[in-house]
């Protein structure tokens, strides 16, 4: 049985990411030395174009990862994890990444092609210069008046599962007292 037929059988002729049945193609998950059903997935043209060209990503399309993240095929898990990582500036992908279960070797495969930080990337740092990542927990280092709310966020408050503001290295987002707010990085300390 050839590769494409094996993938069609495995996926019931549906995109293994969004379940579309239209315009399906074999996608070899990099880095792979050979093309096998274990290192390839069947995806639609829409998913493939957004995977290969980050400028075309439509984040609402990727809400489908809420279902495909439970796929037991390592190659599918790798692509799901990579897309969630690309979208982690929003809050919902961080939540899914925390729930996602992967074997250690599958997680290493997923991280294998994540590009290194370059000087052009926006890097969020706390008051001590520690690099902040989506999903981190930070602690407020001073009382902060929350604009548009009737409360003050107290010094020492832990803010869990932060998300990063993609276009501003000085802003992160997090929930305090159930309300999602923007917090300046100069007022937080990363918890180790």
C-alpha cells in the first residue's frame, strides 16, 4: 500500500487537523529522513498553506486543534503542537498546550524545528530580565490600579498562564479576579 493510500485509510479520507474532506494532500512533518505513515499526515490545502506560510494564518480556523490534539498519531500531535505554539500569543492555544499529552520523544520532535530567537523577534522580559513565555506564571511586584475595574491588583498576586502581546514586548495579558487585563512587564517577576 502506498503512503497516500495508507494515510487515507488512517484518516478516513479527512484532513487530520480540521476534518475537511476537500483537496487533501500528504504533508511530510519535518525533519523526517523518510516518507512513511509515521512521519506524514493527510491535510487539506487550507491547513497546508497556513502551516507553510505564517502570513496566511487565520487563528479561528485553528480552533479545530481542540479536537485534533487528542489524535494518537505522533506526526499529527507534532503539527498540532507547532501550530498551537505559533498561535500562543492568544490565550486559548496556551490552554490547549497545557492539556495536550505527548510522549517525550514526540515533544522533542515537535520542538526540533521551532526557530531560534533572532534579534528581530519581540522578547518579553520581567523586571529581572528573565524571558517570559506564554503560559508562564508571574507575580506582581507592586499594587496596580486596574483600568476599567473597581479593584486594585495587589503586590504578590500570582498571575498564571500569561499570554504575550505579539506586537509589544512591554505588555503581557493575564487574568486577575476573573478579569483578563494587560499588565506591563516592568511590574512582574517570573516564578521559577
